[in-house]
């Protein structure tokens, strides 16, 4: 007497489950990506000095505030802009 019935349904079902597993795995990889291509295309972050210049140019801060904050940044970074 056979313990497992070899009618083809059981083995065919297991085969189909493996195909579904691999398709789902590939789908997850495609959806979430291998390191997010959108992150690779993202522009580099602006430096504190660039942010300060942008704020001065847009009128958010006065030239006096710019000079004070730039001096603090230069002091903290060792003079490197």
C-alpha cells in the first residue's frame, strides 16, 4: 500500500506552489528594488554653507546674520567651507 498517492495532483500542486513562491519573491525584489534606484538618483545633500548661502539669497536671513552663522560654521569646521 502506498503512503502517498501518486495521482499527479499532489506533486503537481507542490510544483505549482514552488512556482508561486519564486514568482512572489521576484515580484518583491522588483517592487522594492535592489537598493532603491530612486535613492541612487537623489541629489547629494546640501552642505551647511550651501544652505546658509541659499537662505541669504532667498532673503530668509540678513547679511549680518549670514556673517555670524558663517563664522560659527567656519570655527566648528576648522575653516573649511
